[in-house]
C-alpha cells in the first residue's frame, strides 16, 4: 500500500483479528457492525474458512453479496459460506446478531463492499444492506426460507464444479433454501441437465429468459410447462426454433408452447429470431398474449399476409415502443398491411427496424403518411432494401418533422448499382451529394447513415454518414 494511501484503522483492526482466528471467532458476537464487512473481505481473500463459516452465522445485514467479491467462482469459499448456512438452518431460533435473509452470488454488491471498505464516501440507503433492528416477535415465528440468488448461463455440456456443488446443496435443502435467478440464459446443455437445474430454481423469480441455441419445436414444447411457471417473466428471447416441414404434430407443439404464454402476465418484451414455426400460424401464438407488449422482434423468417393481418389486429401490440421485422420478406405483401400496422403503433413507437425486408418503392410510399405520425420515433433503420433516389427524398421530407429522430440508417439508392447489382462508387458519391443538398434544404441539423453493404447497426458491413452544416 502506498505512503499516500495508508490503511484505515478498520482495515488494520480486521487484519489484526485474523492473526488469531480462534479469538476472532469467539469475539464475533461482540464485534461492532462496521467491522464485519472489512473483516469478511480480509477472511475471504485470506481463505480463512472457519472465520467465514462463523461470520455467516452472525452476519448483521439482510443480504450477503458474496458474488461481488468473486472474480471467478471459488468452490472452497462457497463451501465455507454454505457450511455456515447449514448451521443456521439447524437452529430453531436465529442467533441474536444474525439478520441474514439473502445470499447473493451474482456479480453485484460492489457498492456495499466499497462503502464499508472506505473506497467510496457516500451514504448507502438500501434497506437490504443496512443492519436490521432486532424483531423479537420475528425470532419466535417459523423462519422463512433463505434465498440464494445466482446468475444462470447454461452453456457447457456438464455443470461446472461450482454450480454442480450449489445445485446438490440446494436440492438437499429444498424446504429451507430457495434458489433464485432473475436472468436465465440457455446456450448449450444436455436436456436432462437443463431439466435438473429448472427443477431446483424458484421459477417464479425469473424475469428474463434467453434461449440462444437451435431447438426443435418439440424441444420448446417440452420446456413450455417450465416457462408457464415463470409467471414474472418480463423479457423472452428465443433463438432459431427449427421446423423442417410443418406437420400436424408441430401444430400441437406450437399450441403447447402458446398456452404457457397465457401465464406470463408481466411479459413486455418478446424477441424471436428465425421462428420458422410462425409462418401461417402467428395467430395461434399472439392470441395468447394477455398483456400489452413494449417491444416485439420477429426476425429472419417467412410470414404470410394473414400473419401480418393478425399481428396488427392483436390488441396487445397497440402500444409498442420497439418493432423489429428485419429479415421478414415483405416484397409481395399488400402495401396497406404495413401502413395499418404503423398507424396502430404511431403514438408510442420509438424504434423501428425494417432491414432486409425486400421493401419496394410502392410499399414505402404507402407507409410514409403513417411514418410521419410516429411522433416518438428515435431510431429508424431500413438497410438492405432496394429503394430509388426519388422515394428516399420523399422519405427524408416526410420524417423531417419527427423531433426525436436521432438515428437513421438507410440503404444506398438503387441508382448506385449497375443492372448486375454491382455498386458504383462514383454514382454513390453523386447521390450522396444530392442527399446532402436535400438535408440542407430541409434547414436543420440532421445526420443520416447510408449503408451500401453490412454495418454494425443493421447487419450490413459499411456505413457512411451524411450530415450537412446548417
């Protein structure tokens, strides 16, 4: 430690106590509350397992944010803490000092540790981190289950040593321990392991689910009952769900999945990437929505005109803030369908992504009046569509009155390409100049991005921006 940053008296006291672990354990009952966090930090990094075990039993705060100290999960430290919890669980009445209700293994709680270690000079107001006044009546009542919070990302063929140990420990103490997870991410893991983990977790704690691996529709249906128990889910993200050729049995799988959506009373964000099972069956899915969505993303799949009709007829999409239909081919659709959809969400829509939709001039022309009424629109992206210079000028003029629009991503005009589809840089430069003049003519600062090939925002590689000096 540098001369300019000497150790605090609390730190010195903690280090002094740990030199005699037996005395430290004996004195915990009388230790000032402000000494607990620095002593715990010192014991944690010093791997003083017996001290950690005993400190858990006398922890004077409602929450122990252990995950904030672990850069990498460490089984030995976890064992010491869980051993301390085991002692608590065997007691009918908690020790006088112990107020512990939550063990948090997520990468959170840094504010708590930094405050008590002196790294941050502020007052921490969270009641979960403040010492809890003793409630004599509470100690005489049955003890509520302890909650253990964890981040779950299931991405290996087998459970790692840390998670496997925790799962076994919780499984043996189901009545007295609740394993809670707010964000559940499934990348890759054998079905039996996933089912085992889901059988241990308190599913009604889950608020966000992300499935980022290719499943068959039958697999999605198999896990649907688990999803239905996650009644507090607010955000659901599904990656490609594979259906080679839709059969009668697949419809049953879809209905099994959709029936569980009925139970998600707090669902606000629904994202489905490459949901091939939706083609011709969107109605079966969306009639099960029971709450208004804030964000809807259906990307890289085929839909029918009937699907789009059912979409704008669904009452629970009328207050959308975000709509993403990128990669949904709309080339042969009636222009009025997208127009009606935009009219329905015009009052609330903030982000609209229509990249690589095969939108033609006539379809864009049809939606311009509705688009100009999207007064809350902040982000609009249409990369990868073949549009003429004339319709792009009309687009710029129709969207000029949108006060919040601050990110615009458009394709290079159709005239930039040869009849064989080859981009001509000289033509593109001339068209850039024309677009610049249009923006100057509109008379206020504005930046648009032109993407002749894929860019990081829209899946298209190169973007060039046009921003006139007004």
